[in-house]
């Protein structure tokens, strides 16, 4: 393998999650340039990991603004929940009334049919 | 109160408990937002959006990961959304490399990498990456999130996440070790 071919693979191989094939391994073992290149990537990775604990101080007041935004969102959510609860109640009441009306109508129709139907004794 | 207790209380709708979780994780979340967006102005929007999303979704937090890792994922997702919106509004190239504004040799990462202030130079080099590459290298190499989680939060495939990581590491290496790259190319 050539150095440029190995160098192109090093960014992926450096963290050890993908095992290198034997050809790459043999090349790096015998090539000082590629060893140096691998060492650079390793150093880069170590430095990147150190950045995790290099904190950036938030802009003054941002925490307070964020907490206030959360408060506002929670209030909006509560209002929405009350409104949707009311809507459900209205819908329930309307639905109940509709069912009761339909049942009364059905009952009245059934009664009127019974009265209007000819009796068997008269027919005979 | 322990963090687990705060989470349990927040899941029952206790706002004060959630506020305390915000206070405990705020600097960490803000730092990640800065690293992902590359500037504090965008980070402000991202961090607020991230906590609003977290508040809405706290009921779904099952404790399989740490709360901080859960927040990292939400922040990554909020940042990706924010950068997509910004891209639409400002038509900034997401893929192209932006040139550093200050071109004096002593301020360039390649010549300054071996100085005592290495971390700052690496952070500056990350900021110079295109947002798509920056997000992946920050989430993987700085915050150690798995490729699958990164892909999910950024809305890309795992293969794309790996390709972007490869390109990001290579660009960082070129930025920080430019002289070494020249020597190697000989």
C-alpha cells in the first residue's frame, strides 16, 4: 500500500472502532511517515475529548430568560388544556342531547306506528 | 434533592424541579449549543428551544441514559432544526468552508497549534468547519455520542454520519497540522 492510500483511511481508523486490515497495519508498522500521521490524529482526538470539560460561560441573564420562557410555555399549555377540557365537555353535552333527542323521536315514531296499524281482530 | 428525584418530580409536572434540572445542566447545554452552532447568538436560541422541548418530553425520559446525554441529543436536534431554518433565511452555505476573517500568520491554527493554548485553537478550528461537519465531530469526538444517535438527531443516515466524521477529522487535521500535511505529501 502507498502512504496516500493509508493516510486516506486514518481518520476512520484512529478511534479503533473499525479494525484496520493487515495491509494497512503492516504499512504503518514499517512507515515512519504514516506513524507520525496516525500520532497526529490520535493527538487531535485526545484534544477534542478534552474540550468536553472546557465550558463556555453563558451570556448573563440567559438562564433567567430560559426559565421565563419555560414558565410562559407551561402557562400556555395549562390554558390549552383547560380550553380543550371545556371543548370536550361541550362536545359531550351536545352529543348527549343529540342521542336523547334521537331516542325520543324513535320512541314517538314507534308509538304512532303501533296506533296506526290495523288490528288482527278487525281484519278477520 | 438528587437528580433522579428531580426528574421524577418534573415528570409529575413539578416546574420547580424542572427549573432545578435546568440550572444544574445549563452551562453544559449552553457549551454544547455554542460548539454546534459556532456562535453564542444562535446558541441562545438553541438552548432555549432545547429546554422547551425537554419540558414537553420529560414524561418520555425513561432513565436508560443519563439526563445530560438525553439533553445532548435534544440540543443536537434543536441545533439541526435551527441551522436548517437559518440556512433557508440567510442562504448561507452549509457545506462550504468559510475562510477565517483574521488571516495574520500568528492567528492561524496551523502555525499556532503547538502553543500552550492548544484547546482554544482546536475549538477555533471546529468553528471554521461547515456546520454539517462541525455537528458530527462535536457530537462524536467531543461528546462521545454513538453514530446511531447522531444520525437520528441530525436526520441523516448512519453512513452519512460516518462520512461526515471522516471529512471533519481530515479537515481539522489539515487545519491544525498544515505543515505536517505538506511534509507528508512529498
